[in-house]
C-alpha cells in the first residue's frame, strides 16, 4: 500500500489513521486526507507540514461538485499510478431517536454523508483504483467504514433511524461494488471499526483512537480478494447483514 485517500481527517478515526500512517509507514507515497475546513484543522495541518506525503484536500461531502473535484485532483496528481486504498470514513450520527422523533432532514443529511458521498467518490475513482496494488491479486481497495448499528440482524434495540438505515445502505452498496468491480480486481469491504473514543463514539468507548488506528491499518493492509463484498470487524470477524 503506497497511496491512500481517507475522508474526514480533521478529527476522530480519520485523523488517527493519517497520524498512524505518518508515524509508522514513512514509505507511503501519497496520503490524501480530506476535511471540509482545513483552516480549523490545526493538528492535521501540522502533520502535513511535517510529512510531505500528506496532502490535505478541502472537501465538503454534502457537495457533489466537491466530490467530483476531489476525485479529479487525486487522479491528476496520481497520473498513471494507481490509488491503492480509498477509505470512506467521514460520517455523521445523530442522537438516539424513537420513531415519533424522526426528522426528515436528519434522514436526508445522514444519507448524503454516509451513503451518497461514498458511492459517488468510489464511482469517480474507479479509473485510479483499477491501477492500485495490494496484497495478492487485488488492485485498489474500497473500505466503507460502516457500523454494527447498520446490521439488521444485530438490531435488537430499535431507534437510530437515520444512522442505522444509512449504514445498512452503505453495506448494500458495498456488496454491489464488490460484484460490479470484481472484474477489475477491486475489492470492496464494509468495515465496523469497533467502538472508539471520538466525538461520535463518546468517552465510554473501550478503544482509544490510537489503538483503533493501528488495528484498522493492520487490517486494511491485509485485505485481499477473499474479503471482497463482506461486512467485517477490524479483527476480520464477519458480521451479519
Ligand atoms: P467523528 O464524529 O469523530 O468524526 C467524523 C468525521 O467526519 C469528521 O472529520 C467530520 O468533519 C467528518 N464529516 C462529517 N460530515 C462531513 C461532511 N459533510 N463533509 C466532510 N466531512 C464530514 O466520528 P468518528 O471518527 O468516530 O467516525 C468515523 C467513522 O466511523 C464514521 O463513518 C462512523 O459512522 C464510523 N463508526 C464510528 C464508531 C465509533 O465508535 N467512533 C463506531 C462505528 C462506526 P467535521 O469536523 O468537519 O464535521
């Protein structure tokens, strides 16, 4: 793995992944790190100042023009070199909601960031993903960061309509990507990262961002065709849809 694009890198898991790569994988050629407000992303900016392979790309994933511009910029920079890994990490999650409290805007906001943006980004990046290189036979890898809350079978407590439905939808999209892109040896997986201490995961989560980032990068580096189309934890355990 030499080139990677990660969305939502100013904080949380996205920032942790970029930091872990900088600290442990100096040989990376390109770490494309998106965030929507680089001017407020001091820690990420400082990482980029100290690591010339980190390129911050301003992208609001609510904006489809931003998404296509991002893909164009990355494609122009890479030229004939491939994109090895795309991590659709950025996501939103509102508070727990029972059905009477569900708001239409909340549903559409979640679908925009958690489903539409990852699908459009993967679509625009197919040409560079085709030229990616990874373990074994596979070319590029698409990692859609999902959640166990998107598992229909594991849902025993209800609620979380915007988040659960959007993560179930990105799971469905992941399976389609795995089938549509198989002929190009592009692998697509839906990955539950674990419960992690971030703004979204909260303080009670068992894993720190640092621990989780190391685990996730180890896992991503070992993804191969055998994982194509699966819904997995970072330990490689298969989750029910
Ligand atoms: P955080 O809330 O800490 O960070 C979310 C990131 O997504 C931020 O960088 C945020 O940027 C970005 N983002 C949100 N909306 C947009 C947008 N419209 N355009 C661009 N960027 C956007 O979340 P986590 O790091 O915890 O979560 C990362 C992923 O992991 C998500 O997909 C989440 O669903 C998943 N996940 C997390 C778990 C956990 O326990 N933490 C458990 C299971 C899954 P900004 O600062 O600009 O808002």
